[in-house]
């Protein structure tokens, strides 16, 4: 989606209401609300990305009119009879009234730039996107739906961690969702995680980081415990930018960081890469690619060595730029650094 706009068309009339404007909490710039929302709730002065609801996220990523919501399987509610200042069912009722969602995860079928996917989007506004039994069941339902449809699974994470009002049942959702992801991996289906701010706790320690590809929004934070807890535990100061998307990219824990405006295109291209090739070579056509080494034309050994050692020999990126359309570098090795290969 292009962010280029006609600024003159956005100048409000003198009768514009006060609520047509808002202040960016990061840079304190005064923002015109309509433009802010059209850009997906991204500050057009400093680039800060603000939270979207699960419904807004699905509407932003999926092609218009393609979303078909999937009802998750049944889940237990208030298994412990938990109460703090008020009973747990009261917390659930208030969260449902606030968000319009039955729990912290929405599941839908749809297409991203024409490619069929199943999406499970988390809503941080629903009890901090906590992973309870209903949320775990929703993620599992999304994985099972993707498996049945033989399409990629797209996970959008936003969570503070486990839902402690459900005790051990909440923690068991880590294993449940991990098993669902393993089934997709065994079936050879693509899984993609979009990390949004924040993604912590049991979600980061389970399905969020088990995907084949992990893409993050700028500034999104992901980790198990927060930096303050870690610093108090190890008694050391953490590096600058620790747990941010940019830090994680530099350490190989995510594959790419992309602004919100680019995500539909990027995710659509990544998901489309797993679809069968549209062209097949007919009986009257010859496949131009030599696929067997024995069929290659033999060349002089000295000439081969000279080319291999030439200072201007094309790199892998040179070849990718010359051969491919829509090339995306995915450098994360999940082992602590940007994979140089």
C-alpha cells in the first residue's frame, strides 16, 4: 500500500472537531486522525507503529472481502474458580465487551495478494493477549484448518504471556500449540509469524518462534521475560535495544523487519512462494534448465579456476537480483547471528 498522499486533500475544514486530531505519544506530533488510521495507525512523522486489534489486523493483511472467520473449538472457562479483586468470569466479560472478541485470538481464512492462507491474529486488548485455554484452542484450530486446506498458516502475535488465572491449563497451551505447529511442519506446509509489539512469555517460547519464517514490525519487542526481570536476575546491564525487532534481526532470531505498509505485499509474496509453479513444460517444449551435472558441457579446468577466483565473480545476491522478481533476503539462523551464507 502506498503511503504517498495528496496533503492538500487532507487539510480539514475550520469546523473540524477536536477528536479529528491526536498526539503521537512517541514524538508528540499532532496527527490528523484520518490519515493516521489510513496508514494502519502508524505515525507519519516518526514512524512509530501502534497496536491494532485482531479484527483490524485481519482487515489490513487480507485482501478486501476475502476474510471468512473460523469458529475455534470449545474450551474450558474459569477452570480454577479464580478471583482477585473480582471473579475471573467478570474479567472475561469486560474484555469481551471492550474488544467484541470471545477471546484473545481471531481465526480466519482468506487471501493475501491472491494467495490462500489461514490467519490467527492475537489481540493485546483482550487481557494482554494472554494465552489461555480458549486462545490456545484458537491457534490450534487455525493450524488444523491450514492443514486441512493445505495452505500456509500466518500467525500474528501480540501477548504478555500465559493467562495465570487458568494456572497449569494455561501453560499446557504451549505444548498444545507446539504440537499443532509440528503437524504442519511434518506436512510440509509453510508457517509464518508476524511479530508485533509486544510478544512475550509462553507465546514467544512456543508457537511464535516455531514458524518457518519470522517477520517483525519495526520496534516490536519479543522475549520470554522482560528486560527489567532479566537484569535483576543476571545482575548485568543489557545491550542497547535488547529484545527489539532490530536487535533480534541482527542476532538471527527473526528473518526480516518490515514497516506495516509493506506487510501485505511481503507476506503475500512469501506465502505465494510455496504455491506450485504456474508453468509446466509441454511435449513440444524443452526445459531450458540443466538439472543433471553429467549433462553440463565440459570446460577447461584452468578456465574454470580462473573464473572461480575472479575478483568480479557475481555473488549470490547478484544472481538473485538478475534472476528473480520480488526477492526477499531472510538471514535469520536462529542461532545468535545474521547468517553470512
